[in-house]
C-alpha cells in the first residue's frame, strides 16, 4: 500500500491543522481572543502582549471593563452584550497606562462567550487626527487673513475695526493652541519700553495687561536679544531657561505662566512688538503648528498696523513678492515673454532636483517635468503665448516628478506689468494637489479666491499709490494736446456702460462747441473714470448717472450727478486727502486715493472742483477746466 500523501491530504490531518492554526496565530499581528461572560479576555495568541503589554495571567486578573477607556465604556458594553456579530472600535489601556485604539470584529459563541479579532489602529487614528488638525489650521489662517483683508476696504478710520479684529484673532489663537492667555505688545519708537495693548484670557485666568504698560525692555536682555534677531521664544518649562534669562523667568512666575511661546512682530526687519501665548493652568509642549500660527498672525498684525503708511506699503509689497517667490511652497518660475526661464524659486529647484545651469535660459516647456506628452507641451506653449498678450491662464496639469511618477498640479500663468502697464515678464506657478485634491477641495477654492482678491486689491492700491506718490513729489506729468472733448467723453461713457451691463444707465449730454480743446487726455481720463465709477458704485441698481458737458466762454464745465447715498457734510472737506473716504460707504470697495488723484489732475489743468451732496439723495461733482490748457 502506498503511504505517500499529497500536501492537501497532509494538511487535512488533525495534528497538521492544529499545527497550522497555532503557527498562524503566533505570527499574526492581529489579536485573537475569547471573551468570557465572567468579564475577562482569554488571549489566543502572543499579539496581545505585543500590542497591549499584558500577559494572559494579567488580563485574566482584570475585568475587561477596567481596561476600556472611560469615554468608550458604555457603548462597548452594549456591543459586547449584543446577540449579533458586530464591528466596533474602542480604546483599551496599555500596560504602560497609555491607550491603544483597537478595531474589533465580534462573533457571539455559546454560553455568552464572544470570539473576537482585533487590529491595532492607533497609528491610523493619530494620522487622521493630524490631518484634521492641519486642515483646521489652514482654515483658521484663511478665515483670519480674510478678516483683515476685508477690513482694508471698510471705512476711513480703521482703528476700531483693527482693535476688534486683533481681539477676535487672539481668542482664536488661544482656542486653537489650547492655551490660557494670548496677548500682543508693541514697543515704543526707540524700543526702550513696551506695553501689552491687547489681551485675551480663558475663563478663570487673571489679566496681566494693566500691570504691563510701559515696562522697560532693558530688564529682559536675553528675551530682547532673541526678538531683535527675529527669533521665536518657546519655553515649555520655566526651569529650561538659562541663567542669563533669570529676569524673564521671574516675569513668568509673576504672571503665573508655566509655559510660553513668543514671536516677534516686525515690519520688514524692524521689530515693532511681539505676540505671546501662555499656558497658566498646566505646562504645555508647543507644537510646530502653534509656532507657525503665531508667526503667521504676527505678520498679519504688522500689516494691519501699517496699512495707512503708503511708502511702507510699496516697499512691503515688493518685499512680499520676493519672499513669496523664494520661500513659497509653490513651484514658481519667472519667464520671458517668449517662455524662456530666467528664475526658478527654491521650491521648484528642489522638486525638479535640478540646479540653475539646467534650467535658466531654456524654454519652459522643454524642462523634463513638462515632457510627459506632446499635448502637454503644446498646451503650455499656447498658454505662454496668450499670457504674453495680457491674459491670465490657469488650469490643472499632469507633470512628471523626478521619480517618473505623474503628479497633478494647479498651474497658472500671469503677466507682470511695469508702472506703465506694459507686460515685462510672466510668472508661472504650480502647486502639487495630487494627494489633497479631494480632501481639501473646499479649502483650496477658498484659498484661491483669497489670493485673487489680495492680488487685485494690492495691484489697485499699488497703482493708486504710485500715481499719488508722483503727484505729491511733483512728478506727475501734464501734457495737454488737441482733442475732441465730446468724442473723448462719449468713449469713456460707452466703455463704462459696457462694463456695468444693465445694472445702471449712464446718460451723457453736451452743450456748446467742445471739439477742439487743449487738455491732458491721461489726467482727464483719471478724472472722469474715477468720478463716474464712484457715482455708479454708490448708487442703487437701476438708477441713472448723468454726465453733462458744457463748453462756454473759455471753460469746459462737467457735472457728474448720481442718485446715491450722498456724502455727510462733515466728510466733504477731507475727501480730497489721501486715504480718506466718506463715513457711510460701508463695505463698498475703494482705496481712499481716487479723489485725491482727481484733485491733483484738476489742479494741474488749473481747474476747479466742487461738491454738492445730500445724504440719501445723491451727489453732484462739478469740474471747471480751461478749454485751452497750456503746459508749464
């Protein structure tokens, strides 16, 4: 008789099946066990001790409910007493006192027992929690940034609005960082003293703002040295402070702060104050997100406090562009109008794993990342050509990563113009959205909208600042030339009417011979565009804006009349000053520079501008200009 057995016949033997089952249980990372109705687990494999640290004897000595996290206990008991198979997640205490997340599949057996298979999902839970925290972090930054951007278009006096926004932001910082006190301090001009000007405290925590007013900064040399170097101070334990920081340690003890994070607030490299976050009730270990949040908010505060400084705005916008280009997480490249690369930011260099010699001077579409297909390259070349004519192009593109994998980027091309409005360069930007496209779709849309609004407002303010800067410096040119004034006005009215569609109607009438006059077209366009646009913005939809031109004697008289909200009498005298707007404009957009530019343009013509207005009924601007203006 042949005694040979096939592998399947061998495995079917009881002894072999038992051996196989024992081997499988011994190597599995999953927990196999039997829960007895007496209230304890009987482990069936070594994974229990590996995952939870408990031996079988120790598990038998504890009722299973004792090891379940208190917050999960009631729901877990309900699942364990169910007569049906269930899948459930709960936290179980490790031998070292920590808790592990376990995902269980439970099948009821005989006599009230349960057969269970459990998997350790602690790392998965932690990863999900970190992702959620990151999304909440970015959403918080977006909402706070948007709050300060919106503030820039409100009213002529932002002081109260900024104070309210800062107070709200300090509260949000405290909630996100889970600390007990947040505050902002500003230095005197010579940085000899500092004062806490805004503070938020959690319930039950005392305020320190009244006591910390005009305190001498020289008393804290260690901390001031850090801040002057624009370094953050992070202290989780007061005992961690070095001996030279003893005065700071005493200050923390005096204020009850057990842990503190402080970041500098600076305009450029000029230190103007600091932003602080303190833990009072218990010591705290600060996360990277805590520090990043404070640093970002510190920057937002600095911009808000210096918004009305026109010269600083210009320097800051230029510095911000360089910082964003070199430090942003986006892939950014500067291109010629023909599409040749003249600069790549560090993010792009790192991503492509290339040095400048392999990038600069080459057509952008010939870079290796764009060689995924001929269609992709052609689409890019077409986009560059269209952007060179003034269009902004944006689309999602698949490109090659250095490891030859395909990633999706949010790609855009924008023209960069000089002060004369001429396109000099193109900027290409790309952001990897492969891993976060679905999870962060809403957040991404909000960020893109935010960036667009910031860009539009920055360009608008920059153009107005440049014009008013030239005017105040006496460099705004006045070049009168012969022109048909009626045709010129009609063109402006037609263009504006097309841009507003049927929301308003603009009625233009003229009287007298206005065909051959001497005026500066560019300055006159500033005057009419601004006054008619303002009339439209401040009038209800469906109303009429009337533009009347009369040429008589040696003068041209313009009347721009609306049926809008009107101007309070106390605001009229200051409307022609820079950064001044009527107090009743609410959320209507504007920079506060338009009427200042109009006044400068009228003055250069040797003309006169007056205002007649009644709140709630409308406003009429009257401009009188010489028909034959002569250049000086």
